C-alpha cells in the first residue's frame, strides 16, 4: 500500500511524504504506482524547477518528502492539488493508497 502523509497547521500544509507500493498489479504494470509517482514528481518539479522555490525535496529508494516554502500561496496550491489527487486515486482504487492528514 502507498502511504501518503500530509502535515498541516492552521496556516496550511507543511509537508507531504509518500512511500510504499500500491500492489495493484505487478511491478512495471501498476497504474496506481505510476499515477502516484507522476503526481509526486510533477509537484516536486513544479515547486523547484518551474517556480524556483527553495522547497525541500528528499528522495530515497521508496519515499519522497516535499516541504514547501512556508507562506507561499502557489506552493500551497500545488500541495493541496497533490492531496486532492491522491485522495481521488485512493477512492478509485480502494486498498492501494492511504492518505492521512495530521495537525501539528
């Protein structure tokens, strides 16, 4: 299962960490993993390469963490879009993605 953890305060989203594998289909054929990977890469690249922000992006073998610049409205919009997209994928493919939002 893919685990997507979002942290937020009243001021907005602080971070997103996505890890794991969907297990929907064999490796190389898993459309859920492909959709999640693409959405996460788009968000990270939009923040750093397109917007030129100093967002923190940490990539490891099985996990990606995104920490946007605090208070940046456009960065917030991208993180909110990622949250929405992953939530919709979780609804469409039950048992493959778990999205959590923690107040910190």
